[in-house]
C-alpha cells in the first residue's frame, strides 16, 4: 500500500533531507517517527532532496507499507479498526514528533495508482526571500530570509530572471556532479517585493540541479546591486561553465513551496518517462 505524505519543515537545524549516519535529517526524523507507529522502518521517497538549511512547506514523499505495517496502522489502541487510518496517520505523526516540532506531516492519503513522489512530478516551485536596505532586517524572519546590505533594484532583478526562462543548459548555475545532466526547463522565474518590502523570488522548473536556485538568485542579486547587467545572466548561462561572477546565496532564504503532478491517469506514464530519462543521463 502506497501512501502520499505532504510535509513541511524548518530546515535550520537539519542537515538536509537525506538520511545520514549520525546526523539529524528530515528523512531520518520522519522515518524514525513512522517506524514507531507501524512497527518497523519504512523508507520514504521524496519529490526533491533539499540541502542543509533549506525549508519546505510543500514537500511530497511516499511510503510503501506491507500488510503487517498497515495492520498495525489500522489498529487503534483498543485493537479496533480505525475509521480512516491513512488520513489519521498525519495526526499520529505530529503526536510522535512532539509539540512545536520543526517538521510536520500536514496530510496523508492513499496514493493514486502509478504515483511516485519523485518520478511522477512534473515541476517543483521554490521561493527565495531577501531582505535589503529597503525592507530592513526583521530578527523574527532571520531563519528563512537572507540579508543583503544594499538597496536592490527589483525591476532589474525581475528582468534578469525572466531572461533565463526556457530549456537551457544551466551548468553555470549548478554545482557539478559526475555524469549528471545540467539541462533543465526553467518554467517560471521572477521577483517582486511583498507588503513588508522583502524581495521574493519565485522559481519553477521541471527539476533543479544541485544549488541551482541559490545560484540563480545570487546572479539576480548581483544585477540588483549593479555589479552585473541584466544581459550578463543569460551570457553567463550560455558560456556553460561554473562562474565566480556572483555569490551563491545562503540556504536559509530558500523554501520548497509546491510540487506539481499530472492527472492521476498520467502518473504512471510520467514516472516511466522520467525514470528512463534519468537513466539515460
């Protein structure tokens, strides 16, 4: 039985998503909590592995339960069948994780046929927050906002972001990994200020390579500071090599906000296509 989990977390005190021996991670914390409920460890498959310090309010994962695990989930403390044990799992996990936990499972449901949290996804959307000399510094937002000590030009930053959209090789904006492709489709990228004056980047792509979002926003901040021209961002991208012309910004400002999936009837096909493409890469 495959269960979909919708997840939110403050990444400040996690060493990223992926389980690592001796380190506190989101995956490790959730899998340990799930094991306390179903009796044995269940591996989680996630839509996107976030790095240390990165937050999420729209992360998605799936878990496959065997008959014994589901039987334990379905049993109440009195041994009776729970009315909706799958939907109730989210609440039980919140209880296990504790009050004021920095990670929560916001919803659990039976996954549709063919659903794969990672390979069925068609896009991921991130938000990046930057406080500058215009907005000022808010200590209550320090864990999810990066501070830049300059007055940034949001219109130039937005123009630079828009110039990067489309299907391209983003090697200049990715931390290289052996035999991993850096070709991505940047579906949406733009900047605006919120009601408090904080600069907000919205970045959406079919997938992201390592540190890509933080590099993209770093390039735009350099434009906003006047250190780069708008046209430089696409020129650096097209050069195809990792560059030191801008600073890759800190993880603290980055939040995974949403993962998009196709209609249920297309989930399995999408998963097969994505898995085949990754293997080819």
